C-alpha cells in the first residue's frame, strides 16, 4: 500500500517517516479486518466471525471496544420502556 499510494515519493524515506507510514497502513489493514468480521456477524455467520477474530489478535481491541457497545445497544433496545 505504501508503494501503491506513493507515500515514499510524497513524504520521503527517512526512518521516522517510514515507521509512521507503516503504522498508518497497519491501522487501515486492522480496520479492514475488523469490518470484515462485523460484516460476517451481521450476515449471521457467527462461527466464521469468531474464527477470524480468534485468528487475528490485532483486531481484538476493536472487537472488545466496539462489540461491547453494539451488544449493550442491542440489549437496551430490547428492554421494555
């Protein structure tokens, strides 16, 4: 992705910039994997969502943070009054 987007050409190739670019790309890849798991769960492919989550520890913080909020919202919406 760094090469595809031309980040090296646009921002240089010093060590700090390269590290920041790698972190940037990693965050997008992590978000993509998380969204993929969410899509599986929404399609009710819960087993596959769990397997993919277990196999990708880098997305666990996202699943815990956002998954917990989604579960709480779902429970609240089903409570009377």
